[in-house]
């Protein structure tokens, strides 16, 4: 199957694009994370991406039974914090996937 030739990006009502002249989509699969130090311990991983716009959204697939949040967003990256979903669990060393949309 040939690549998708995309010509139109639709913005839902009440949503604003980060930039008026382009849409930014980036993906980094397999970002390595260290293991949690103990049951319930969070793991913070810095993710670098160059030339991010002032405003963007980040989606994370943690790859294990964990919740996540993003902090420290700048135009050159952000931090992803993984928390074990259950306080009795310990995060495993592994990787997560990141998608940025603006």
C-alpha cells in the first residue's frame, strides 16, 4: 500500500492549533526508563526533542502497568513521570513510547 498523501488537517470546534501555518507531529518509540527503587516509587525520565512549539500536547504509552504525567515542558523537551498504578508494585526497567502533537 502506498503512503498516505494527506492534504487536509481538520481542527475540531473549540480547539486551537499551536501554530497557524503548520501542524507538528513527532513520535519517539522506545524511550528507556530505569526501574523504580521500591514499591510505589515513581521514575522520572527526561525526553529531548528539538524545536518544539511554545504549546504542545504529549501522549505516553507507558508499556507497563503505570500512570504517567508530563512536566517541565520547554521547546527542547519535557519530563515524563511514570507511577506504578498500584502502590505495592515496583516499576520495571523498560521503555515507553511518546507522541507529541501541536
